[in-house]
C-alpha cells in the first residue's frame, strides 16, 4: 500500500510512500493487538475502586455539576473534596451505562490500544522494525502493572500524545505548537498525572536551552510562552488553580505507601520495568547504547520515580521509548507486508470485540467485590455506621452504603489514615476507641485480616457472615450502651 503526496519531488514522494504506511501499519498492528488482548484480561476489573469512580461520574451526569463536598462516606460527610478526575469518571460511568462490565473492558482496551499505537507510530518513524518492535514490547510489558478500569488508564493516550508532541518539537529544534495546549486542558480534567506533562515540557525547554542548534533568546521566548500556556490550559476546568496543587498535596501524604498502587516497585521480580532497566544497563556499560546527557537524566528520573511508586510504571512505559527513539535513529527499510499484517490484526481485534459483546462479563465475585457478603446485610443495618477495610470502600459506595474509609486517600488525610492503619494492623485499643467513637454497628474485613480476628474476641459482637472474601461482624447490643463505653479490652 502507498500514499502519493502532491507537491513533492519523485524521490521525496517515494520515501513518503513507504514511510507513512510503515509507521501507520506498525501502529495498527500493535494498537489492534493490545486492544484485542485486553478485552479478555480479567485483571482489568480487579480493583473495585472503579465502582466509586462510576458512582461519582453518575452524579456528575445526573446533576450537571462536579461535587465539591463529600457525600459518600459517613466519616467525612460535608468535608471539602476535589473530584479531580471528574471527566474520566463521567467516561467510566457512560461506558458502564452503555455496556456494563463489557463496556468497562472495551473502554480500557481502547485506551491501552490507542496508547500502544501512538508509541508504536513514533518509534517506527525513527528506526528499523526490529528495534521498534523491542521498544514497543517493553512498553506493553511495563505498562501491565496498572492495567485497570480506572481514570489513569483513560488518561494514558493523552500522556503518549503529549510526550510525542514534546519530543517531535525538540527534533525540529523548535517549541511545540500552541495548538497542542487543548490537550493539556483535556488531560488535567482526566487525571492528576498531567503534572508529568508540565514537568516534561520544562525538561525539554532546559534541553533546548543548552542545544547549540537553538538560539537561547528564541528558546526562552518560544518555550516559555508554551509552558505558560500549558499551565494556564491546565487550570481550565471546575477546579481552577487548585488543580495544580492537588498532586503535591497527595504526594506529601506520608501514608501513601500503604495504598497498593503507591507502593514502591519490586525490582527484585523480573518484569517489564526491571527488564528494561537491566537491558539499559547492559547496553550502556557495553557502549552500545548512548543518549544525549539530558535524555539520560530524564530516563534516570523516570526510573527513580517508578522505583518510588508502582503507579509510575505506566508513565515509564510510555515516556521512556519516546524519549530515546530519535536518539536511536537508524535505517528503517519498509516491510511490504506490514499493512497486510496490520489489516489481519485489525480484523482480529474486531472479531475479539464481537466475541466480547457476545459473551458479556458478569459482575466480579472475588476479592473486595464480595457480593454475597453485601447481600447478607439487612436493609436496616445498611444505613448504620460501618467499619470497613480500605479495599471494600468502592463496592460499599456503589451499593449505596456510606463507608468508614474508601480509596479517596486525599479526602481522609494522614491523621485519619493513621487511625485506620492502627486499627488495620491489629491495635486493639484503637479498634475499641473507633467502635465507640463512631458508633459502629457492623464491620466488614477480609477473613485473614487482623481486625476479623480481633472482632471474634470482642465482647458484644458476633459474626453475621463469613466466606473466602469477607467476614461481617455485627453488635449484639446497640452502640452507646455500657458494652461500648467500657474500658478497652486487653487482648493477647
């Protein structure tokens, strides 16, 4: 397949006839393949926090406004809360309305496929197919750690597209076009990761400032104008300037590492990120892999933040190949079969989607979804205060139950999180205090949690329900009686 471009010399047209289909076909192959595969990965629905995001999105659609106060928990009801991912939550809610669990799978698959396609398109533009293939495979393998139906996945194509625009501008020795700025507005309303885009733009400006091919005065003016425009573009939304400070407030929480997605990355296990780091070390130490100093610093910074928090594995997966692609520029002969392969894989993706629609996903029943446990809770008890495990917060909100705590760590803050973590780690005195102070009527925790064991030995409580996913305890007597106000029991 070829494309004829009017206004170019025969030699130029010949190059474009091969180059454009090569990179577009390569992007089609990987984008369609990732889309087709993700449609069938149950891990996409592994995190029930997806459910509270859907609930918030439904509220925005129903009321036409973005919530500014908490209305979902009973412990923080009425407190200020920033729904900074509101646009992603609306998209998730619409996908769930239209297609149920299948809709969430298709949305996540489309986002993952689009991201892989954007990365594949750019790296294939700059290098031969074997190197491009290796880079995109590293992207796919590194990005699977957070492959969930959550706002960060909805925003992932924006990260890929923004990074492509930044590195393309540097390759041209110019600043990005101001027409790129609406992408920042979209990204900032999808997810707090937009801050990585602003940092990348500043890093690229610094690189340009020290580039002999760029005039310092022109660089400061053009890149400065773009960065100021990007900051202003990020503030276009319901939260205004506050959206710029939210990521810093979140990252300042000392209890953040308790949350699974914010835990440090385990580089001891071989995976996409650890494999990429080891490969980079090998190629660098053998002298086969050389990058400009600024790009080395950028990739090193990406590795560092990924080691700090597992969530950044996807940022690394997308940005690292794009940052090094033009530095590894190599002869890139076209493969005449690329479009044929791309067409076949695209057809496979369509077939995969049809089968996914034909075999609808049922509601997950494992882990923190615990549908049987929630079904056992009487209606009158559902409206009374509950002490729940952190992971059950999403499904409780989705079920119309106000939780003690949920996935919105930014709402609860370190002080409240400290209390919850003390309880979750088996502090009996803290548990007694929380049960009384909040007039807890029932609890729901996983069977192997310390709290479930403590509740079994707490006077005035008994098990209402038990299965492999959850244990529910209820009071024998109403909260506020002598059983509640008695001194904490000492447990061995």
